C-alpha cells in the first residue's frame, strides 16, 4: 500500500486550511445525518397518523432513501474525481435540505416515500466528494484521525435529530421537525460554495465531462479494485454495518415508546445523549487507533474493530430484555460505539487502496453496496420480523419490535469476520 502515489495538487494546503475544511465538512455530515435520521424519532407518530405497518416504516426509513442515495453516488463520484468537489457538496446540501422540508408536507405514505427518495438523491453526492477532499487535504499519516473527526459528526447529527425531533414532536407536531431540520442546510450550502477551495485548481464543468487521458471509467475502477480482496472484505463489512445500525436506529422510537411508554421529549434526549457520547467517542478513538497502531503495523486497528462488533451482540440482546430504560439505552450504546469506531481505520484504508483517480469512486462503490443492501433492507428486515412476531395484534407489537432488533444484532458476528479477514490480508501483504 505504501507504493500508491498521492495525487498531484496545484497547491499544497496549509494545516490551517485543512483544519478549516475539515470543520466545514464536519458540519456538512452532521446536517446530513440530522436530516437523514430525524425520521426515526417521528416514525411512531407518523405510523399512528397514517395507519402504517412496521414494514412500511422500514420501507420509508430505509429503501426509499437508499435507492438513489447509493445508485447516484457512482456518476457523482466520476464527476467528483474531475470537477470542483466543493460545488458538488454545496448543490447536494441544497437539494437534500429542500426535500427534508417537503417530508413535512406529506399527507400519505406515497408522498412521504417520494420525499425521502429526494433526500437520498441530495445526500448521494456528499459522501464520495467529502472523502476525496479529506484525502487531498490530509497526508496519509493524519488521514485516519481526520476521517475519525469527520465520522464523529454522524452521532452528533443523530443526537440533534433525536433530542430535537423528540422535543418538537412532543410540543408541536412531527411535520414541524422536518422543517426545522431542513433550514440550516441552505445556509451551509452557501458557506461551502464560497469558502471551501478545490486544491486541484479550477476545472470548468464542461472540462469535467470531457474524457481525460488518466480518467478511469467505472469498469476500469471496478477492475482495479476487484484485484484487491481487502477492499471487498471492507465492502462486505460495510453492508452488514449499515444493515444492523440503520435497521436498529429506524425503530429506536418505536421500541422505547411501545415497551416503556416513554414520552417523545424524554426519549429523544436519552437516545440522543447515548448516540452522541457513544458514537462520537467511538469515531474519535477509532481514528486515533488507526493512526497509532497502523503506522508501523498496518491493519492492527482492525483487530480492535473486530472485537467491538463481537461485543455488540450480547449487549443488544440484553438491551431489549432489561426492565430499566436507562440501562437498556446504555447497553445499546455499545452497538453505536462499534458502528462509529470502525470509521477512521476503514475509510483511511480504502483511500490507501484506491488509485490516484479513483478516491471518490472507491467510496462511491462502497456506498453503493453498503447503502443499497444495508441501509435499504436493514429497516425493512426489522419491520418484517416485527410484523411476523406480532401477527398484526397491537398487544404484541412490543414483543415484535424486541424480536426484530434482537435478530438483526446477530449479523454483527458476520461483520466481525470480514474485519478480521481484512486485517489478516493486510498483514500478509506487508
């Protein structure tokens, strides 16, 4: 991996500029997950108002978003490898923010489903371009930490979505939560457009679509990555992580409202604090572990990642069966910790495996598979298991959602296997 060349930049970013760009992208991904996750805390009142099943909740929170979020990431990544990534990110923020607000105007399942599709379309462009920018602004020896800081914004965005969304639902209406979530993105889009510099220099949109001598097609990128089994183990682990984490998170509100009868405001704050503390500490520690342990012995941090996913399984089983809500939420924190601890080591390794002109494409392909399968079908899986256990009996809905969350937790064992295998292959390649 050390033989992979870094891309040539027109100017070398200063530390101050790199840190500023990372801070801006931190806010971007925070808003990304705020708008993506606010639906999880309002899913139960939406279900009651529209008369939906848990399977429909799974479709609305998962597959509707994943369809275009994943498939559009590929063409956008091709553009990101050749055009202004800051422009792409700014446009994306504007689209997903508007579509988030439109979710609040939906009057039936179809309208809400289509609005969520729009959110996915907007958010599809953010990830690959942001990862590629970070890789250009930070040298390899600082990249895992930078990715860890970037990943720490995910649980912060989820915290705001859960705590803020729960408070808004309890005091106003679930529709208002979508409007409040969408507005800040319009401001941040302007900040990104005007203040984040493209280190590759100026490239016109017309030039970006012209064939480049060193530009790889999707077929060529897949061919390059296909020869790297480490990458595909990471992709498989990503599918399973998204499957479990989004499948569980989509029913956070339903689980605790049905089992414990807690109010949305109190629940949102408790869940939000858990996600923020466990998620941000996981992302930060994972990034630090990647830079520290992988410097001399690449792949070492993946052993720690493997252990966190194995530990998450018994913690989740205990969480859905204990009688104390605070203990239950605390135990679920282990799952959240694992789902962010991997971030720095995982994406730093992906950027090292990618060639000069496939940084964004490597992330886009990863997101295509992990998002379409994991994010798309995780919530649907939990909803289907829940409906099967409850059999349509409202008095058994609490047992149904418990069974759905417990069942999907078993996939963390499979996740651990792929990270274990990836670290063995990294060690063998040295």
